């Protein structure tokens, strides 16, 4: 068996070298970055791992090479490599297990140490928090960067500091505004630029806190410390001192910047401080030079006067004259005295006084001018109070002078006008008033229209003053709006009227061109709207109308009338006969502004209508004559037989004729009563017919009212007895005489009394009341009957309108009609007052004097 020597492949050696290089590099990296303990443990692991790998590799190489240089082929190169890797992996796993066991023990020991250290740290933190968290101190801690703050401790509640963490940093809610702004600025600088601070702040409860800001370990600490009494008092004094120092410096700067001389004296009366205006007034280079040299601004007499009059309770205030730069000037001097000295100020009022006087004269002149204006004006000052008003304003709103002189506020004035019902009713009064009063903040003039409840329309012009206040001007547009509305309505009505007229209308201007025409004009002449459109010359109109009629003179005369230069333009009238059979009446009427209106009336239809009306009128007159003749004839023919019947009935009642049986006597009574009623109706109809015909004349005579009432009472007595009704006459003594138709007046009263007797209940009474005034006499008849329903009151005076419901007898319904006719003939008036269930009262007013001539009835 031959043994062949073969060296390891070069490629395998190279692979081992590649495998070992990263492991050594990993060791170097771990040794440079890991901590000391971990580095040592990792080094041991790598050494064992590399040692095993090296041994296996060496064994593999030794087995591969034979002794004495002879190569024995026991394993192949691949088997050697695989065996080396397996042996190395087993060694590495063993060593890793040993290393992990030792590492676990080390980690448990370190964990125990860390827990002990954490417990100690927590105990120290609790001790520190207990030391910090006292009731007079609170600490706010911010981590670096944006983070939520941490709060430690609390401040006493009496300081006003919030106890809740979320409210504590809202410094503006519990600190004074100045302290809050200064503290927020200091905290921003502390967190942003690590700038420490120490300051004292005031709470809203006037408590003092000391605030310290520090930076430590990348954290910002702000401590709020509630001071004890002594330290708080010291801090308050410090704050007060700083405040007074700033105030004095501010007031010195302010007084030094104004143009009025200001000075301050010590207790001995010497100048201690002056401003620049004082030094300029006494012509000194600097205020210090004035104090050093003691230059006085006022004269000796003025200073002595101030010294005598000025007291701590009553400062000196008066006008003082002095010389400034060679000019006599008047100053308004104010000097205040205190135990430590005095201070004064002088205001140059020379120019102001002249301006004030000029302003007074100007305002007086303007007030007089505005007071004579017919336009209402009201001026309000900067406080919105009424400063001026003219008489037109008083008349417009009808306000009392005491109220206006009290200088009411503008809002108060509007409320007063609204409560009096003089302003328009608005759905949102507050919004409307705020809009009206916004003129005080407006830059431009505001104009509004008010429609008042009394029907007036006002244009309200409100202008704000640059110095405050506003001027209100109320322009009455009622007449203007009314005229404008009426004009617009008139124009529309005229246009509609002209367009709907049956007469043709055309209006031409002085240049001979048509201005307007209506459809009737175009229809009568048979021309189109385009031929008669506005602006068409009369020559074209003449040519368009020429085929409609025979004569050419009409339109030619129209053209001559439009274009002539006569001072007075005469009217033209005439008639056109058209080929169509129409007859047109024309009229040319001059209008203002040198215009001329032509009207054309279709007389054909008018003539036909006139003939028809005449025929109808003749027929009506003939019918009326026939009616009057019929009434008179029938009345006469009825009256004669009725008179005979009544006469024979009365004759049958006489004992000389013979004795009648009871039934015959009853029949005779019925005949007599019916005949009397029928005669009354016939007489009434005849009277009404006479009145309607206009032929009734009144026979005026002078009669005594007392005799008239007695006569009427006697004539109605039988009727009252039959109805079991009594009559009460109420009339003052000495009513005097009346000039009237005695028969007709008596007939009026009898009709009223008969009507009242018919409706009065049995056993009741009716009242006849008579009174008179300077010119008229009044007769009133009242009953206690059922009354007249309201829906029938309008028809009680109608003829043959009978309301027999509730009455004892039914009639023809002519009584009240005759009363109204006779009273009207006397130029009087009849009124009726009735309510259902309350009776009826009829009142007649008759003039007591005679007319100048005999009065004839008119239809």
C-alpha cells in the first residue's frame, strides 16, 4: 500500500485566515468599547474559542502531513475541515455555557447592589422632599428643553396663590399685572439663557413673595418663598420705594417736557426744582442755574399773595399777570402747599382767553343763526349730552324745556321719544338704538330715514365731531315724499288714464314732433304704433292720416299752429268726417313748455248715446207723470167711498136709525175701524206722492209749543186708552213759539206716538220729551217695547217696511217714512236709538225759525 504525500490546499489555508480575522477584529472592537468587567469576560471567551479552533486546526494539519516528509493519505481535505469545525464548535459551546453561568452570578450581584443603591436614593429623595415641602415655600422645576414642570411644596392660602398645579403658572390671575409680567419675563430668560434672578412680587391680596430663579444640573429651579413679617415689611418698603422713585422720575420727566412753567419750593420758600419751561420763561440757560441763582418767575406781590392765600386745605388758584420776554402775559397759576414745601404751575391763558372769547361770540352767533332755521338741529357734547337745540327741534318733538335744559344723554333722549310714541316701532329696539348711536364712533356722516308714527318722514343726518360729540339734523321730508309720491302716482295714473281713454290723445312738441299718443288716437286714424312713435314729425303723421278723410286743411292747420311764433297760441276746435263714417270732434290745446295736445272724440257713439238717453229720459218722465196721476186719481177715488163708508157707519151707530143687535154693533165697529185705517193709509200715500212730485208746500205759521203738545195729547188719548198705555210729557215751562207747518208737525208727533203705542207693553208708559236750544227744537218719543234689532235699523225709514213683531197692530210701514219726509221738508233731521229688549227712542230736530221764503219740497 503506497502512501502519497500531499500538502494542504492553499485555498483552505486562506479560508482559515479569513475566518480568524473577523474574530480578532470583534475582540478588538469589544475591548475598546465594553466596560472593564465585560471586556475581561469577553476576552476569556474569545481566547478559549480561538484556542480550541487552533488546536483542531493544528491536529488536522499534523494528521495530514506524514513524518519524514512522507504524506500519508488518511483523510481528505474536506473531512479535515469539517472535523476541525465540529471540534471547535463543541469547545466554544462548552466555554460559552461556563461563561454564561459565571455571568449570571455576576449580574445577580450587580442587581442586588443597584437595588440597594436605589433604596438609598429614594430615602434621600423623601428626606429632601420633606425638607423642601414646607408650607411657606414652593419650587417649580423644569427639565431642559420642552417638558412639563414639576411642583414641590405649597404656599399659604392667605397669599392668594392657587393650590392646584395647573393654575399656579397662570401668574396673571393671582399676581399684580406688573409683577406677573416681570416674573414671566425672568422665567423665560432663566430657561432660555440660564440667567438667574432674585425678585419680589405682589399678589392680588397684597401679599409679598420672594422669587429666586436658578439653574443646576441642566434643570431650571424657581423658588416662591412666603416672607415672614419683618422680611415682608422690608420687601414692601423696597417695592414702595422703587414705585415712588419711578413715579417721581416719571413726573419729573413729564413736567420737564410740558410747555407750562412748573416749580417746587422747600419749606423755607426757596426754589428746589424747576422745569425747562420755567428756565426759558426767566431766560436762564438751565433749570439748575435757575435754582442756583433763585430767579423768580412771578413778581413779589404775586408771591406774597400766594404765600398768604395758599393753605394745605385750600390751594391757590387765580389769574396772575407777569412779564415774559418783554410782553405782559396772563397766567392761570395753581400753587399747592404741604408741610415740606410747595409746588406750583403756571398756564399761559392769554391766547386761550382771546380764543375763548372769540369762540363764545362765534357760538352765540351760530346759535342765533341755528335758532332761526326751520330745520331742527341738536348738538351733543363729548359725553353725549345735549348741548344745543333750536326752536324747530322743540316744535318737532314737542319736548318740555325743563327736560331739555337738564342736558339729557342722547340714549336717554331716544328712550324718552320712544316712550312717548314719537319714534318708529322697531322689532329690536336695542339694536336700532345702538345703530343710531354708532355715529359717535363713525368716521363719516351717517344718513337715515325715520318714518314716524304721526305720518311724518324725516331724513336724519348725524355727523360726529373730531373732538367728540355729534350734530343731529332732522330734515322733514314729509311734504317732499308726499309730493314725489303724488307726482309719480299722478304720472302713472295719467299715463294709464290716457292709454285707456276712448278719446284719441296726441301731444306734440314745439319742434313739431310727437311726444306721446294713446291707442285710441292710433285706432281712430287707422295708423300703427310705429307710424306714431315718439319723435315722428307732424308731416309724417299728416301723410299717414290723409287717406282717412277728405279735407286736408285740418292737419295742415295743426302744423301751422305748432310752428308759428305768435306770443299767444290760440286753441282750435272742429270736426272731422272720416270715410269710415266716424265723426270726430277735435280740440287743439296749448300746454306749458310750448307743447300742444290734440284730442279726438268719436262723436258717432256719443250722438247715439245722447239720443238713447233722451228717449229714456222722456220715458221716465212720462212714467213718473203717469205714476203721480195714478196715485192722485186712485187716492181721490178711494177717499170718496171711504168717506161715505165712514159717514154711514157713524150714522148707523146713532140711536135715531134704530137699535142694533150686539153682533151688528160689533160689525159696525170693525167697519168703522178698518175704514179709518184705510183712510189713513190713503192719506199717507197721497202725502208721499205729493212729496215725491215736489209739489207739497209747507204752510208756515207761528204756534205755541205748549198748545201743540196739549192738542197732540188730546188726539192720541183714545188710542192710548185702547192700548192701556199712559203718556208722559216732559217739557220745561215757557218753551215759546215755533214757526213751522202746524198740521205737518202735529202729524209727525201723532205718527211717532202711534208707533210707540203700538209697540209699548200694556200698562207701561211712553214718553214725549221736548227741549230747545238757540236755533232748533227737539221732539223725542220713547217707549219700553221690544226694540228694533240692529240689522233692521237701516231699513226703518224705508217705505212699506213694517216690523210688526212685538206690535199690537200691523200697518203699511209708512209712518216713519212720512215722519222723515216731513222733517226733511222742515230742514230738520230724524235719529233713532234702539236696542233689543230696551225700547226705542226717536228724536226729531226741527228748526224753530221761519225760512226767508216759502219752502217747496224737492225730491
